[in-house]
C-alpha cells in the first residue's frame, strides 16, 4: 500500500509519456501515409494509369491534407 503511494506520481508520468509517444507515432504515420500516397499518385501518372486531370485533382487533395496536417502540428506546438 505504501509502495503504491510512493510510486503513484511516477506511474502518472509514465502514463503521460506513453500518451505523448502514441500521439507522436500517429502523427508521423499520417504524414508518411500522405507522402506515400503522393508518390504512388506520381508513379501512376508517369505510367499513364491516370489522366492529367485525375492526377491534378488527387494531387491537390493530398497537398491540402498535408498542409492541414502541418498547420495542425504548428498549432499544437504553439
């Protein structure tokens, strides 16, 4: 019982650190996923699998999502 009282603040800090790590990994995965989608889209266009109009529309969508992600990260850092 006394041991739990003594280690409880440490347990709280560990929990907070785990939550921060989980959030950072999630954010990194989102950014990497968007970059992979953009690379895949470029390859499809280069190979002639999609038209220029489709490429432009999808590229714009991905770039807007990347910009929104960066804006969100900047707001969280402020």
